[in-house]
């Protein structure tokens, strides 16, 4: 896992490249430090730490964030006295599990195990969504909020089920008696600053709202007129019986300035009624940005509910039973208790769990493919350990 420094950089909106320039090092050196604990060889550790802290103080670093700044999240800094190197390697391996390239189930494996469909394929409709307590709560919050006004952020690791929830909301909105208009700005190429891509600004969001709510209207060029146009369009549409939900995926790439502007969109009202619900969907970096201890976003956090999607953990067996049932197979015929335990052990560590759907899918797909190649009729604990 990365250093606490990584979280603090995101929270105060300082990029790794910006920090690298400030301390006269390459971005790769900063990345190696944050993720692997490799200190720059050109200066002493103490002098380098002091230089980083001095610069970050000028960017808004608070005193209570300085303690443990160079420790790894969930544990001490790699390479310091008292640290077990094997634990650090395990942490890096677990993080890598979340970044594995998608594994594809082979035709040979599907035939060998009688799978009518890939059990880890895309969810086809709302009935196929596996409902943990977290997912059920978030789904109902999204639906209720779509009608009555909400400002929430859904935060989770890659493959935790965020996109599935967004698709589920779209399916629900299309079937509702009271029309719910989903507004989804394009986030292709979106970055938190214009140095590496194009940041999503308030004017872009205003344009997306107008095109979704009043597609026949011409979007005004001036900022003042465009924002007034947004308010008018939302008001007229709301009074006509429509409800509006702005959904922004990859929201961890939003600049702090845009997050602040979203609060003003949310404050558009017709009397006591909110004209626009806002749902942000992003990876853990979004949760770091919306830290209530960060004074730059305090006014947003006071209005935005942050919901974190947790790993499957105790729901692992039920989740896999659900997915394999969709494929026409009883999971107990393919995996025994030892195999489940091996899967848990492979994807968990001290203070860390990677038991998210994507990581689980990758490991089991690789194990099923290997079992088919070896002519084994079940996924064993040894197979899981070996993939």
C-alpha cells in the first residue's frame, strides 16, 4: 500500500509531479518513494523529509497530518527498523491484485465445468446484482435521493461494484413512472489538472445539464448566461414533473475547484425542493479528497454523504454461489472449504482486504483455466495458491 504521503497529497490537491518539481527530483523518484519506500540517493532521509514538509506547509499541510506522513498506510514505512519486509512485500502483492489485467475464462474451462455462461461476465439486469448490506443501502439511497435530492459520493476500489450500481440506477430510472433524467458528463481524458489532460469544469457540467434537460436549446457561450440557463431549464423541467440526477464517474479526477462548484449546483432549489441530485463515483482517492479535516473541502463534506463500498469478506461464499448459480452451476461442486480459505488468504493481509469482485474474479478465472488444462474436476486450494 502507498505511503500516507499519497493520501495527503490528494487531500491538499498537490500532484506528484508538482512535488517533484518543488524538491528538484523526477516524478518517477517520488512515485518510487510513495509506493515502494525507495528514498532518493542524492540527499539524506532526514533532510529530504524536512524539505518535503516545508513545501507542503506552503500548500496547506496541517500540523496533525505531519505525524506518520512517511509511513505506509496500515503499517510502518518499508525499510525502517522493526518492519517485517515480508509484510511489505505482501502489501504490494495485495495492491497488485487489484491492478491485474482482466482474466478471461477459456472455452475449454466453460465446457469442462458445464458453465452455461461466464459466471464473472457483466451483470445483465438488476435481478443479477448481488446485494450485500452496503450495496443494498447505497442502491436505495441512490433511488430515494434521485427523487428527493441527494449529494453523495460512492467510494470503492477498482472492481468493487461502483459501475454496477450506476447501471442499476439507469435501469431503475428508465422504468420509473415519475421521469428521472440522468445527466452524465463525458469524462474521457479527464484529469485533475490541465497539465495531463482536460479537467472537468463547472461550465462543462452546465453544458451537460442543458443538453440532457433541454436538448433543443442552444447552449449559451458566456458563463453568466449559461449558469442562468441551467437554473431556468432545471426549474421548468422540475415543475413539469421531472427529477434530475447528475452522475460523475471517475470523480477522483475532479479538481478541488469543481468539487466546490458542485455544491452550488446542489443548492439550486424550487422553494424547499432540490432541483438536482448529485452522485459522485470514484476510487479511494475521492474519499481522501473529501476528508473532513481538509479545510479546502469542509463546506462540501458538510453536505455530501461519503459511502465506502467495503470488500466482500463475510459475503464471499454467498457472492460466489450467486454468480455461479447464474451460470447454472452449484459452487459447492467446484470449491470446498479449503479452497475458499485459500482464496481468502490470497487476497487478504494484515489490516487489508482485496476481496472485491474484480480481484476475486481474476483469481478464480485463472484457477478454473488451470484446472481445465490439468484435467482436474474442481478448484483446489493448491491451485488457488499457485495462480
